[in-house]
């Protein structure tokens, strides 16, 4: 009604996720058109290579694993065993030249065809804004000396990657819930929608922490989890695939952050003491019979570990 009084609807300028690297969860896929999307930052990096940078052609690690039979777990950038970027320890942290937020943990595999190649999983290509068969410049990551690195906490939003093979049901679990004309759940303050899966956060959290240990994370970074692809410890997911997005990270305690002048944190390293909060997308957490339950993105996450809720 308000926009009618102002003379009608206005145009909003935004960009939809496009191309093969889009991890959109349960959102509707955009219409495919001719051409491809490549990050202009990556292109600029390619044309302004420094002496420390290594131009690498991006390969799909899923395809290499299928064709060679090699084990190439996700969350790792795979390089040729003789590549100079990897230290004598057998691993290194690398990033795109030009100051990208995302930091990749690199290791070696004989499945990588040459020293000018890098194998990345779909989520890592998405996080780095690079595409398969594209050449991009990578450098060894050196943490800025004037920044805190160890994360005090990290907050992650979860949603269903694709509908699980379970019965679809309404988010509302009680006939006493009241909805307004826009479909919003007034009593619980949650958006109306559909649930495709229910997951126990008490099982999800330790499995997630196992994959985050010693890993650099940045705000907006995406991880995906599914069984059996990502390990037997995820058997509780059954046919559900989850899209996990880092929504916030802090290198100082929330109390100190609230009064710290100019404080801003967008990246850091997960250490053993890092608190990990996990909840369904767009839901800060609510008590349901003494258990923190969050709902959104096709997911009902029981025993959520959410800010303001109970672990």
C-alpha cells in the first residue's frame, strides 16, 4: 500500500547468482543464457601477475576423482606433488592474487595433471569466484601482521541444498499457530514455508567442527555437507545435503566487539577454542520444550547451537 501512494513500484538493482558455480540451496535456479560469468577481480588479477603469483588452470576435483579413482576430499585445493606453492610439510594456505577474502588449504595429489593446474571442488570454485577451465593467479597466503587471526566465534547458517527423499510438510507444527495474510507465523516469528528435512544439531555440530579445525573462514564462505560423499560420520544426514554459509565471525568477544571503536571482522582461523554457532537460515533461535529449534531454508534444525538459544 505504501508504494502505491508513492507512485507505484520501483526498480531494484541486483545480480542473481549465475553460472556453474552457483550454490543456491533450495532457491529457484535463474534462467540460463548465452555467455558465462567470470569475476572481474579474477580477470584483473590474471592480467597483472606479480613475481610471486602462479597462474593455474582450474580443474574440477570431482571429475578428476571420478576419472582417476583418486581421493580428493572437498575443502582442499589440490596441486601437483612438485608444485612450489606447497611447503615441505605437504600443505600450504593459498589465496587469489589481488586480496581475495577466501583462503584455501592446499595439498598435493598425483591426480593433478601438471604443475600449472589446480583442482577445486564446486564450493571452493564458488567461494573463489573462479570457473572450471579458467586460469587464475594464486599466491601463498601470509596473514597480515597487524590483524588478529584466531576466531573467538563463528556463526553459520544452514539450509537444504536440495529436497531430501522425505515427506514434505509445513513448517507449522501446531494447529494453534496463527498466520497473517502475508503468511508470516505471528506466534513464532518465523516465515511460512516447507520443510524438506529435519536434522539433529547435536550430531551436525561435531561433524562440522571436525571439518573446520585449523581452517581459515571468511564471511559469505559456503561449505556443503552430504552423505556418503563427505564421510561416514555424516550418515545421520541420510539423503539430505546441507549448504552451510558463514554469516559472521569474530576475533574478539561479543561484549568487547559491541564497544570496540571501528571493529570489523571478515576473516579468521578456527582454533580449538572457537565457539561455533549453527542455526537454520534466517532464524535466530527459539525455545521449544527446552530445546533450541531453528527453521528455514527447507530445514528444521533440532538442538541448534544458536546465539540466544541453547546449545
